[in-house]
């Protein structure tokens, strides 16, 4: 029961994974429709993917902190 918070924090990785998948599909479709704008689309994709992955890393860090600090009692 003490690692329940870490397990729940692991669900925070699902959102960024879905976001990167959707972002990849949409940018691929956009490049297919307009190949001349590929460099702008690619740059926007990389920035968006970096932000989404940052949220995933944050969720992993929160899970690790929940495991490591879960046994401490305040007060």
C-alpha cells in the first residue's frame, strides 16, 4: 500500500506517450500534404515532443520520489 502513490505516478507517462504518438502522426500527415514546409513542421514537432517527454520524465521522478520518501513520516 505504501507504493500506491508511485504506481499512480507511473500513469503520468501515458499522457506524454499518447501526445507524442498523435504529434508524430499529425506532423507526418502535414509533411505529406505540404513537403515544402517540412523544416518548419519538423522544428515544431521536435519542440512539442520535448515538452511532452519532459512531462513523462517528471512523472517518473515523482514516482521515484514517492518510493524513496514514502516511508518517512512528517512531524
